[in-house]
C-alpha cells in the first residue's frame, strides 16, 4: 500500500490506520477532509478502501467511519410551509 494512490491521494486514510490511539472523532475529521478531495464516485472509493484496510482492521475507528460513510444519507425533511408560520 503506497501513500498517495488514486483511492487516497494524500494518504490520509492510510495514515489514520497507522496512528495509535486515534479516536472516532479524529477519524471523522480525517474522513471529511479526504471526502472533500475525492473525485468521482465516493461510494465505490469507500468500498475499495474498506476492502484494503477494513478486513485487516475490523475494530479500528476509521473502519467504522468508512462504513458509516457508505450508508445512504437520511432523506431530508421539508421544513417550513404553512405549519411553521406564525398565526
């Protein structure tokens, strides 16, 4: 696994797996930074990263964050309209 490949151009995900004692919150921050730089289909890229790192580190916080990042986003609820207006 090399730093700076197509899946992880800056090596952020790779490095997170090397950090001892990294927390879930820190992994979320790293994931967000990584996701903002990803070009193309993020879900496919996450799948590839999970295949690369997840099997060897199933209990690592980054594995959990990657799995969460794969889940579909919650459907947005409409807010406002006539019910929210003052009467």
